[in-house]
C-alpha cells in the first residue's frame, strides 16, 4: 500500500463538522507510507494544521476534482453537483442503493466518468456487519433531542457541542414529568446509543427489536410519549407508523425521532413524512391536535463532532491501511457494480475500475 494516495475532502454541507479521519490516525497512515492530501475545511472539527503537522499535504477545498488518477477520495456526506462525470474512487455514504431520491443520477455520474462508489454503509465483514459506523452517536443524539423537545428545552438553531455539555442539559430537573419512551431497533448500534441517552435523561425506555416488530403492537407503540426509530430496513417490511395511526384519537405519542432518515426509500418504515428536518428547525409538527413533533436529522452525530469522528476514524483506520487487500473493499466494489449494472446499458457510460 506504499503508493496509495488518499485524499480527505472538504464537506460541502455547512452543518457537517465531522471527519472520517482524525489527525492522530492520519499520522498512522502517513507513517505507513500512504500519501495523504487534506483539503482545507473551515467547519471541520479538527484544524487543517493538525493534519499538516503529521505529514499531510494541504490543498484548497474542492480540489479533489483535479486529483491524479488512482487517488481515493475520502469523505462522509453528499458530493457537490459538479462535475457531471466522477472519475475517482470515492469512499463515503452515498445512499444510492435503495432507490433514494437522486440515487440513479449519482450512479450515472460514476458510470459516465468510470469512477466508483465505495459506500461506507456497505463496508461490512463476512457476516454483513458494518465495520465503521456512526450509529451509536446517531442514536444517542436522536434520543437526546427527542427528550429535550418533549421537555420543552430544545433550542434552535442546533449547535455542535461535547458530550459533557449535552449530558448536563439532558439530566432531569425538578418538576420534569415522567415520560414513557420506546426505542425500536434497541439492540443495534443506534439503539444502544438511544438507550444510553435515555438513561442519562432519567428515562427507562421500552426496548423493541426483531421479535417485537415482527408482530407489531400498534396500540402499545402509540401509547408511549416518545419514540426513537433506529431500524434501517434492508428488505420491505410493514411500516411502523402510518398516516391513520397519527390520527388515532388514543395516540399518546407526542415526539417522534427517526434516526434512520430513510425518507423517500421504498424501505422506509416511517412513511409519515416527506422531508428531513434541519439544524435551523430540528422539530416539525406533523399533527396539531393532539400534537406530534418529528425530528429527522440525517447527520445527527455532527452535533458531537469530536467524539463521533474519533470513534469512526478508529474503526476505519485498519481498513484504510489494508485498502488493497481487505476483502471488505472487494464487497463494497461488488455492491457498486451491481447497482451500476442495474442502470441498464443505455445509461452506464464508460467503466474504468
């Protein structure tokens, strides 16, 4: 791997403070012989000088488009709309394999340029388990925001913070009423994070996973004050909430947080909303009477950027050190090729893998 060139790009989303590679782990890559280029990024939680100090070359934001052939471009969230043809291998969360809005267009860009999407969501072991994920912190923040919203203490716009400061706002205050909470997908990474945040908030949540959702008790679901969805469906299942459930006069549910944010996908288990919420307006009212507020922010861990980045980078580093040999990358590439092939011959364009 001594000739590998890795390029850490700037994130175009203004609220994205995380990074998939922290400076301490960047040092390990450089020491192993990786050529590392890091783009300037004013919002990244770690200053670019920290990367330069460990041997990375610093370049302007967005200059990955002119990176040499063979460069692997590393990021987290969506790419900018240009260039129309993507020629490099890109490692990030592409959200392009479940018919999400814009997925086909993104795949066509890769097909046209001969590049490849190595989607971090599909970087998995032999048994299909994710090898690097932000799930724990997504669940933690989802439950935290839901509690704060339910208690009337969620302020906007949201701002990045640290865990100690967040936990201080979560702890119950005198006069706080008891609330009932439900975590769906409680045994996964996000579910564990949600359970931990509820614990900090003094709440003992009901925990559902596969057994409970296989034969869903809708009345019991609607009987909780707060619900956090941490289920990322990989095949069609009946939705957990439907429009008619929101209008059920017996509904106690007042605050709904969808950590998964699979909006627009046919696999969405909460098809009761059509757009995510934002840092500027983290909660949106779905029903006025009785009230029901939705939180659906698709980069929740960016609110704890230092902690979440360090955890993710620690998990990703061994895989980056074995970029050419670890079979997880081959599985990623195979998943991309299947998606690309699904575009059809008239839409594929050139291929240079």
